C-alpha cells in the first residue's frame, strides 16, 4: 500500500500536501466553469478552445520564467505569489459573472492569461522545493502522495464543480475557487524560506536558461526521461478520440463518454493507493520503461476493443500505468537533478508536458480521419511501445537508473559537465 512516511516525518511536506489537495479541488471547479461560461456566452466550441489555448500559452511562458526565478531566490515567495494571483484572478471572474448585463468575454480571457502565467510560478517553485522536504529515498513515496491527491481531485472536482454551478451559479463557483486559493496561500505562507543552495542572482538570465536546458538534455538519465515522457504524451493519450470512438465503435452516447473519461482517473487512484512498491524497486529506470510499455499496451487494447467493458478495463489499466510512470519519473528526475538546477529542470519538464499534451491531441486527431478512430488509437499504442523499445536500447543509463539516496555515491557522469559548481556536483 501507499507509503505515508513523508507525511509523518516532514512538517513542510504536510503543508504542501494539504495545500495541494485544496488547490486541486479549486482548480477542478474552475476547469468546469471556464469552458462552460465561454460556451454559454458565445455558443462556439472554437472560442472555448481558444480560451484553453490562451491559458496553455500563458502557463508555458510562466513556467519558463518561473523556472529561472526559482533557482535565483526564495522559492516560498514565488509559491505565495502564484497562489495569491489565483485569489485575484478568480475574484475578478466572480465579479465579472454577476455584472448586470452579462459577463464580459475579454475579462474571462484576461483572467485566464493572468492566472495561467503567475500560477505557473507556484507550480514550478513547488516542484523545485518539495524534494528537499524529504530524504531522497522517500522521493517515490512523496511522488505517490502528490499523485494521490491529484487523482482524488481529478475524480471528484469536475463533478462537484458542475453541481456547484447548478446550485450557486457561475459566480458562486468562482468565488469558492478564490476562497480555496486564499486558503492555499495562507498554508504555503507557513513554509520556511526556501532559498536555493547557491546564490545565482548575478548570473545572466540567458546563461541560466541555457545551463538548465543543457543539463536537462545531456544528462544520461534526465535527458532520456524527457524523451520517454514526450513519447508517452504524443502517442499514449487517446482522450481526444474518446467521443468519436464511442460513437463509431461502441455505439454509445454521452453517458458512455463520461464513463470512459472517468476510467483512467479510477485506475490512477487505485495505482496511487497501491504504490508502496515504488519505494522498494531497485532498478526504477527499468520499471519506468515497463510502466510506459504497459501504457502502450493499454492504448492498443483500447483501440482493438469492440465492446464497452473491454474499453473501460483498458482505460483503467492505462490510468494505473500512467500514475506508476508519474511516481517513478518524479523520483528519478528529482533525485538526479542538483538542487541548484531543480527550478529550471522542472520548468523544462512542465513546459514539455504543456506542449506535448496539445501535440499528442493533434497527432492522434490527425490520424483519425486517415485511419478511423479505433485504428488511430491502436496506432498510438504501437508507437508508444516502439518508442519504449528504441529508448531502452539507445540509453542504457535509463535502463539501469535507480533513485539516488542521500548515501548514494555520485560520480561525475551522474550529474554531467553542465552542472555549474562543485557543490552542485556533490548534490
């Protein structure tokens, strides 16, 4: 079962865990409210997509800026700024929703951009700081606990957000989200100062960005981790085709679509609760490659499923494998990255995830008209498995990678020549 040791041994981790679960629910409420409000104002799915895209672009920009800032000063301050910006943004959205005439569409766009940009500061700074709250041999357990509260939010928050809109209106939804953001701001304000181990404020910003990108791409574990994550995002993300697959293959309606969208979250929740093994696996890199291969097999199975029960089972398996991959990747990425570079490296990973998610939707979406929904999904599964095989053969360092502990001796090859200082190499 899931290892709860990080909650027992670290006050800071308890604060982060509590703040994150409150934040996940708030963001889940808003994730339902924003597209619902835009569609209600315009009747256009295209404009709904543009709001999502605008938010994603602002998150990408905020991630890159926040990664540099997280390695140059107090990370707690960045976390507080990010959460406080959400209070402001959602308060504006709540006020906009109760205007006498009708809500102003440009305010919705502006608020989405504001929340996305500054909220990314909080996400990156927290990712950079959290590994320092627990011993490195507890990083898999920490990743599992953070994944657990994320999956709880994914399962429950959207449904609760819809109920909230129906009972309290759009303004009530945004107001509660702002209140929850205020709670998280107060919680993270209780953290101690989280300064990087070395003062890099005198380093030119462009050089800092280049150093972080160079380390992330050249390290014998971190670089392949990023490539593996990109392959998974591109090919093992069938959600964009769920509606068409349900219509053309399963012959179902909206109820079936909702059920299939829920299945991966249920699998991920089960995977989080039974993730204790990730703290004890010796070759985490090999286990990670296996988890992504299972993702590919699950997507292939989904594409070949002729009936709902089979499709549901394969999506549950996909969610389970995805959360196992997430936990192992988190532990490997954080333990192999020097503390002085975690802000920039985590920003590269987050930026990749932001872009890769959209690129994956476009990839499978482009295959669907050519092959049909079922064949496009199956092709994604095959491409995922092939990517795993190629990366496993090309990068033996990833196959042999293990989660570094505080007592693990590290040689120069483990951190790469891009590491900026002797102290960073020792990390």
